[in-house]
C-alpha cells in the first residue's frame, strides 16, 4: 500500500487531491498473466535518460506511445 499525504504547496488556480492506492494481489497477478499471454502490450513511444527528460516531454514532433524515462543506465 502506498499512502501519499497532502501536498505541501497548493496551486493558486488549481485543485490538489489526496488519494490512497491499495494493491490487490489477485488483480496484479491477472495483469501479469495477460502480459505473458500477449493479451496486454505496452505502447512505448520514446525512451530517454533522466538527463534528457525535459526534452523528451517537450518534443518538437509528435510521438506515438508513452514516454519512458530511464533512471538507471
């Protein structure tokens, strides 16, 4: 379980929401089975290093898929 507390800074023109996520072992196991069976696939568009993260999230051309930031080499 991950518990995120309230944000320290509240946006002047926005909304801050607190939430709790509880993992469910059975549901996570089902996701693993679907990935292994090929029923769920990832849609990775761009993989960038942490040093290049700002540029990766501000591309000059359209990228299809999700942007992944690689933290470790």
